[in-house]
């Protein structure tokens, strides 16, 4: 299973980043779920694209924590 981080939605394309930092572009029409920016998605062995709700929640919390730390340090 491959995890991808959704960077943005551009028309019919979902622009993602993989765990190595490489850009991956997926066709939005091939997804069954409503994918949004900052979602963590995965592609199973059959090519199905799904949102990992738990990893998405974890990632959003990590980003919020980083922002709080930066604000505290006036960066």
C-alpha cells in the first residue's frame, strides 16, 4: 500500500506528494471518495484510491502543533 499526501486539487487532477517527496498526479475521476487538500490517501494493490482518515487526522494535528511552536518562537 502506498501513502500519498494531497497537496492540491487542480481541475480533474489530484496533485500529491509521496513519502519520498516526489510529485504524483492522479485523475480525480478515478476516485470514489471526495478527496480534499491535506488528506492522506493510499492506493491498494488493485489501484483503488481511498482516504486514510486516521492518518489524515494525525497529519493535521502534527501540522497544527508545528504552527503553534513556530508562533511561540516568533518565526
